[in-house]
């Protein structure tokens, strides 16, 4: 279902899973996919993809109390390959207040190295 925009256009429905990606200069990718429940919008799962040779290996979601992404409590270390982090991280993120896809969409997402 689309939603009307103030200018009369339509906002397309949000994809599920919601996928956030970044590429380096050589075209290597790091990707995080957030699966969520359409009715409640609660986070259901988290999966990552990181290409071999991609230097960035940590995803920072949101900002810390000082306004910097480096101090955010929401940090995902991303191994090379395809990884389902649902069992490990969903509980941790929910415990830190990242419970819905709307929480994810309201944040800044960036990457760094460990």
C-alpha cells in the first residue's frame, strides 16, 4: 500500500527486508538487511553480507550521547561472507531500544573499521 505525499505523489511501500548498502572504491560491498513484521513493524531478523577485501567491518547505527556515530550503542561487527545475525543481535538491539524498522529508519547508519 502506498501513502500519499503532500505534493500529490505516492510514497512506495517500504521493502521487507529493508536493505542498507555501502560500496568501497573497488566496488566491494557491505550490506545489512533488516527483516520486520509488516503489521507491527517489529524487527524480526538481521543479516549481513560483506565482500572479501572490504575494509569496513563494523556498522554503526545511530549516534551516541555526544552526537558521534563512534559512541553509538548500536554496533554490528560484520564478518566476511553472508551471515544471519538474528539469534545473536536481535535481542541485544531490542535491549538497547532498536525494536522497530521505524527506529532503524530514524537513525544515521555508517561504517568504520574495528
